[in-house]
C-alpha cells in the first residue's frame, strides 16, 4: 500500500550493525543472530538486502569499529549506504538505491533503537514507504547514565508506538523476526532477467 505506485518490491534494510555500535548493545548476540536469520531468508527469497553503515569522528571508515560485525557478511552485489546522520536517507544515496530496485516497502532491523533506527523508520515513512520494524531485531547500548530508560524499555516503547503509526497511503507495522515473510513480500518473478 506504499505511496509509490511503481515500486512493488520489498527490501531488508540492515542499519548500523557495526562492531563499535553493537559491541555493548542489549542482547547483542541474540539480536545479531535474528538479523542473520533475516538476511539468510531475504537472500533465499531474492529480496534485496541493503546495508547501512554510520560514520563520524568515532566511527571512522575502514577501521575495525566501523566494520559490520563478523557474524554478518554483506554479499558483493548487495548495496551499501554510508551515512553521517541518524536518518539513513539524509545526505545519502539510499533513495536512489531503492528507486533503482523498485522498492516501496522496507523491513528494518539493526541499531541503535533510540537513534538511527528511530530516525530511519520515520524518514522512510514520511518519504512514502511502507515501513516494517522487526521488533526483536533492533537494539541499543545502555544510556541510563544520561537519564534514558533501560534499553529493554526503549525497545518496548519503540515497538509500541511504531505499531500505532499511521498516515494516508502507507503502513507502519511491527513484527517478530520469525514472522517476517519475504516470499509474500516479494513480487513473483516474471522471468525477465
């Protein structure tokens, strides 16, 4: 139901699952494992996987901390988007990548829930994309020392409010990783490869 009438495809957007971003994240191994499962299932269904990597003064490109975690390995033919802002659309070529693939629906997983995930799902939704947040496949580091709630509450709150997000012509949903159905989300192959 995306507002893009000519973009029937779905893509899995994996946001900032980088060594220094998720190194101390809440339930890191379980979340990375679920993301790995999503990536494997997306590839099997021929759903594009797009990898987003943040860079700034602390996440310097080509350093170990900037790299995607070792449990996940982007394929050579999968798009990579490098960003400097929370919203993966701001100052990047993500919109062009998605338009080139005919994508109007995004399934989003990654880090950090209270920053880049939140910014990116809102950015996608306001740009017209149907946006599904994988509720058990996003995480963040503990920021309670600065007054933030515990991470499990941040995740629960994000899942709650996103499940009630609405706007004309597009949908916002939250699903568990096990309930993501890439086969149903991907248009049938027309044989025109």
